[in-house]
C-alpha cells in the first residue's frame, strides 16, 4: 500500500488506462506535458505494462493493487520504484492533484 508520503502530489495525475501496445503513440504526448511532481497511475489495461521500459522516463509511477491481482501479479514482481496503490489512495490523489488526465 502506498502512503501519501511516498508520492508527492502537485500537478497532474495521469491515469494511463490503455494497453501497453499503444503506448508508443501516447508516451510522446505524455512527455510533452509532464512536469516534476506529476504521477503516472496505471489502471485497467494499463496495469499490464507495469514493467515496460517506456515507464523509465517517469519519476513517480503507481499501479492499482486490484488490477495487479486480476493479472495474478504478486507484489514482489513489481519493480521497487513503482508504488502499489489502493482505491483509497486513488481517491486521495484526485483531491490533492490540481488536475487529472486520462490517457486511453
């Protein structure tokens, strides 16, 4: 579980919900608007890419725990720099971040 001290909410919460196979078109767009303090949050099909090299460019990344469970991924398989978040964390972030953008 992620605590708010592990993530520094500031600017934009980026909800990445698309399958990793189309990230090649989304990543340049995300990088164009990315700012220090932003968070990439992998949800739904996006959780499938939790170990993708495309994420190496970002400083704050989280993935939803229930999506990992559906994928039958155990927490030990998630890279150490990626935070595992709950629905409660997500709810908190939507209040603390200035804006939320969904990438599909």
